[in-house]
C-alpha cells in the first residue's frame, strides 16, 4: 500500500538508519535508567543484554544523545576486534589522529585521556556493542582499562552490550577486573500487549496518521504483538510488511507473518523468573495514582486486598464527588491481581472500558471519576497464564464478603469514636 493512501507522510517503521521516532516502553526506560545510574556510579560498569532486535542499539543511541556535550563517549562494535583495533577505535572516537603505535603506547594514550577527562569534567563513557565477540586479547586489554581509577572512582565508565548473556564470560578468572566493578546486570524484556498497542499507534501518529486505529485496530496490534513476541525490532518489521501487503484499510490480521522468535538472554543463564537482574523474587505491583496528569501517590501493592474510594478509611482514599464511598477493590492472589467494582455509581474503567471484574495486566490504566491509577507489574504480561482456578467465583465472593465485613467494623469503630466519650465532648465544648 502507498503510504499516502494510509494518511502517512513517512514510513512509521523504518528498518534502516535512524528511526524517525522513538517510542520507549517499560523495559527500555528501565535500561535507560540503568545506563544513567552506571554513569554516576563509583564503579560504573554495566551489562546490557537482549536478543537481536530487542532495541539495544536504540537505547544506546538515546542514552548517548542525552549526554552533556562535555562528556566524552565512544561507541564501538566489538565484533572480531583484537587489542590493537579495539584501542585504535576507542582513540579515534575520542578525537585522536593515530600514527603507527604499539599496543603499549595505545593503551597509555587511552589511560592519559581518561584521567584528564575524569579530573577536569567526568569520566569518559565507553560502550562496546557485541561485547561477546571481542577477541580474547581485546578482553584482556579491557580488563586493564577497567583497573583505571581516579581518586577512588572509575576512570572510564564501561557499558558492555550483547545479544547473548555475558555472565559466563564475566565469571571466568581472567575477567576479575571487570567482575569486581560490575554495578548493573540488565536483561531486556519484551513489551506487553498494551505497550505494543501504544507503541504501534504512537508511531503511526508520528508518521502523520490522525486515526491510527483505522490502520491497525486493537485486534491487529495484538496479533502483531503475539507474532513478534513483544520485541520492538521484530514488531517494526512485521508492521512494515503488513502495511506493504495491505490493499485496503484496516489491515487484515491474515496478512501478518509469524517468524521464529528469539529467546530472552536471561533464559541462557537458566533464569526464567524475569528477575535475572536482581536475583530476588518478583516484587509487588506498583500503583501510580494521578489526577489531571499530576502524580498524587506512588505505592506498592504489598497486601492481599486494597479498597479504593472516597472515604478516608479506604486503603487508597480519593476525595472526589465522582467516586463512591467504597468504589473498587484490588485483590492479590499469588502473582495475579484482580480488580472488582463495588457497585459504584459512576463505574470503574480499565483502559477506557467499563468493567465489573477484571484481571489486571502490566501497564493497565484504571479510571475512577477523574482519577487514574496505573498498574505496573512487568510479570503480568499474559492474560492466558493469569486465568485459572485461583479466581473461581466462590473465591471472589468470599473475598468480597470478607471486605464488606471489615468495612462494617471500621464504620462502627468510627461511629463509636465520635459518640462514646461524653466527657471528652464536654471538655471540648
């Protein structure tokens, strides 16, 4: 299909060169936060891992573009580099014009530059893509650079990026200098269905579409998400092919290809829990309460039940005439979070659709009156795995009745506190 026929001014999903628009999602933002934390950390060395087309290069480009002008940075493709070619590539990106120099001289030049920069501004940043493909001699040179320090701080901040898990390399005895400086070990995760819909529609909008849902309806976006496994590079390619094949709009699900999908790099180290970076079990979901774009509360759902409503005795009080006294309830069973509307007057909405009972997924947005609550749980990405016996109707009703009894007790306690102590009332009069 001709792009103009779809109301597009440019290709929304380019696969070559710099993307016209970058649409970050949760894992991408977490990776950017990690890179910025690495830059300011005393040790300052991180691993950025993710399969091909997971967006590592896009993340690195965004990070580099946001660096202050006085921060020296070099981005090197480590594929097949030996010691000499690695050091020469670093120095050229730091602005050196090189003659024929020995490895010792090249290494000394990198050290002197790093010390000067660290002393006068801040430590240079060296990013090596395809770090797994460095020649062993280049890895040894990298270890020597990792030993460089200025007044107790790393003299060169290092980012090692790879489409493979790097832990096996880092844990070998010759890599001790790298290992002792390691501050972050990050594995990219795929986007959720909701994130994929936002990602596709945002790119279509930035390319000129006024109604992206007409080009790729929600069902088509979800089908693209399933076919891509949630990896942004694959999603872009499948969306590009779908646009090219479509003879009319909206695009047909039947035209979507289904490629062989890569595995996450955390699987290479036997970690399927989704928490390879911290080594800790999954934490509780996060809730972000906003009103008119302003964040009012940020909290963890660290209990099994939470009531939302206008009353101050709720777990999440939202003082608004558009919200019922006890409006909705969140219930946590294992790794699953369930939202129930408590017969509210104005209703409870998730992603703009009214619900009564609903299993929440990562990045779902709950709307109550003018308030919004964003539900963040990177582990809740597949609705199929969330459904089961643990949310049978009887269990739901039992939980609901338990909460109603609790609310009744609280209301009684409030009434007693207001009326039972006449002497206190006399003192106040």
